[in-house]
C-alpha cells in the first residue's frame, strides 16, 4: 500500500539580490494514510517553507513530492481537493455569515448542491456551531471561529490536512480545548494530517510521530514515534499520562541549545 505522502530528498533555497539562503536540505519522509504527523524545530528552520512545498505553493529545487504515488503537480497543488490547508488565522470574512464562510470553498469549486449543503449542516451541528449559521465571525469566540475554519477545510473532503500552527492565536485555555476538539475531529474523520507547531506539548499530545528539524537549512534530525495507552486517546488525556513527560524530555533534549 502506497503512503499518502512521500517526500524524497527535497531541498529549497530562497534567492534574492543579496544571495542565496538555503531553507531545507535533502528532506525525506513518508506519511501513511491516517497518520497524524507533527513537525517541530527551531525558528527559521524551514517548517513553513516545507508546508508551502507540500501544498504546491512553491516547487522543490531538488527532489520530489508524491501524493498517493503521483507527483504533486499532477494534483494541481493547493487547489486540488486532496489537500486542505488550515492557517494560523481563521481568515473568516466578516461580511459573510458563518454558513457563508464554511460554504465558500464549495462555492468557488461550484460544488454547493443539496448533498454538500446537508453535509455542511451536519458538520455545523456536530462541531458545536448549530444555531450560529447566520451569525457573523465577530459574534463567535476564537475557538468557535477555528471550528468554522476547520469545517470550511473539511467541506472539500481533503485526504491530507496541512495545519500551520492553527491554535497559536488562541489564549492558553481555549487552545487546549480547541486542540483537543479539532484533533479528535480529524482522527474520527480518519484524515491524514501534518501539524507545524512551536509547542512541544501540543505536538506530543496529538501526534503519532514527531519529525524534528535541525536549524537552517532544515534537515531531519530525528523522527520520534509517539504511543500512549488506549485510555489516553485524546490530547488532554495524553497530557496526564506518565509517558507525556518522557516524550517531552526526549524532544527537548533533541532541541537543547536550539531556540524554538
């Protein structure tokens, strides 16, 4: 069975009039279908650049990226329904209702029909936004807005979700709750997901594996499998497991003396 995603010896540099700045160097990893992978590393190590490569916004200078065994450019990159991208900010439009916001991608792709409308209504109910369909973003809490952003992403039925620090704008208590909710939603939907985060606790609480990058140019320093007993299935519960601090110390040790 082919992995959902294959990254093979990918390198990328930024070029300006002042010269070349290597961002990533010979990155290789695979992501099996249904896995939740977290990527951590020091600031400036190329984490966001890697997500931009994975969604097709930029192309590798060397190496290749395969989605379901096909080169990424064969899938038309970020516009392809196989890839969903959730950003740091929710980017909801204030002049549209919550329903109008979550339906936006379907409208753009001309897929808003009775079946997809029904799916949207079911997701709004299931994810705690039932009754807020005609509200506007400013009337919702930060956590509710992030749930709306996730529904907008999931409405296009992507197989691979790219999450670029989607909880970083929230206060700590809300962040814990929304991370727990959204990771549970993604797992229940059996989606393959890649999370970029500076928060080591967050990475350990959600991931099946953690990929640790070196300082720029980013290289893979380590890949750490993460497993917890069955009774610690949610991110909040994982934080209370004895294994949690052990994983934290392992990852922290890998990043010791590196500013994250």
